C-alpha cells in the first residue's frame, strides 16, 4: 500500500493507493477514513484497477480547508480534480460510501466524461434521499444531523476520546462488529479541534438548521446531485441499515430509475458499513458489477 499527496482546489489531499490499471477512486464518509476500503482496495487491485482512497478535505493527514468550504460542492470539486491530477481516464470508476456516496452521486453528474461507472454505498440518489430522511423514522435515526449544528458539538463529540462517535458507529453497525480499527483511524484523523470542526462543517454547510428541508435547500442540493447518472450504477446497502431503512421494494424502484446496466444489492447481516462488516459479500457484488459492465 502506497501513500501520496496532491494539491487540488487549494487543499492538500493525502491518499492511499494500491494496484495498477484504470483508476478506481474510493471516497469515504463521516466520520470514516480510507480504512473503510481496507478490504475492497486489494480486491480491486487484483481485478486490475489502481485503487486510490483519499482522506476527504479536513480529515488528517489531508489539510483543513477555510471555514465554510466543506460544502458538497467543494467535495465534488475535489473528487473530479483528483481524477485529473491522478491521471484518470474515461475508464475510471468512482466508489463512495455515506457522505462519500452523496459526493459520488454528484461527481458523476457534474463530470460524466470522467467516470465510466458508479458504486454508491449506503446512500440513495437525492430524489429518494429526502423522503427517506425527512420522516418520523428518519428524523429519529439521523439525530446527529441536528446535533452537529450545535456549537456544543465541537466539545461533546471529542469528549471521552470520541465516545460519541464510537456510540454512533456502534448504532449503525451490526451487533458484535469490532470497532477497534475504525476508531483508531478516526481518532488519528479527527484528533485536533481544527480537523473535527472541519468534519462537522460537512453537516453544518449542507444541512443548515435555517434551511434544511426547505425548497431553497432542495434546490441547492438538487443542483449538485439531484440528476441521475448516465453511467451504470450499483447502489448497495446493508440489509439491516438503520439509516434509510432500505427495503427490496424501494431499492427496486431506485434501480428502475437508473441507467441500463445498473443494479442494487442488500448485503445480509450488515447495517451501514457492509464494506467492513461483510467485506467478502460486498466485494463480490462490486467486482461482479464492474465485470458485468466493463
């Protein structure tokens, strides 16, 4: 596993990479790190891809952006700029998990010529996102969207060695899942007040209390990731993911709306992190999709 760093859009982005071949860019979510892809990266390398997993802006060792520059538009800009500086071509594949999936939905629409296929893990397209989040069940499950708006969150999230984030990830993971490796990476990446503030800024800029859920908010976000991709897409979820309560029926409706060659998958015995909870099953779905759409 190699590590590198490049400058894009005024920030330094650090990344891990392995393998040779067409670029497969893997974008993590919150509060995760490139460790999300520790099982997928070698599998992609063996399948003939150059797998690259960056630390999102604000997540050390990547640099901290200016306050307010953690918006989805910034993250999408970084992803498409990384395609350029890393030498990606029209064969490149984009994979995103959690917040990284929302970024990926937007990136393939904003620069469709850069990406041949999309794998979106544990987040649906924007037109399905709102109805699944802004309902009683979704509001109850996604309480961190609102908690992170509070000034007190800066101290409360960091308290007791990031006990809140450990509690949060445990809620979103299947029973018995070992968080040790994930939490060590998270503490290293968000261990300073500046890094944590930048990470929380992803929620504060994209889900601001004053407009979240309003027509203004929907129009702003919709302009970024409201259009559906033109590329074949795999939308994959943990079968027991509490985040969106994804069902086979809802997932079938998503796949029907996506381009020809698209697919959906529910990974058994996993919640919001099937990439690390059930890596063999998840990797098999992703590799099969990439092979079938090559």
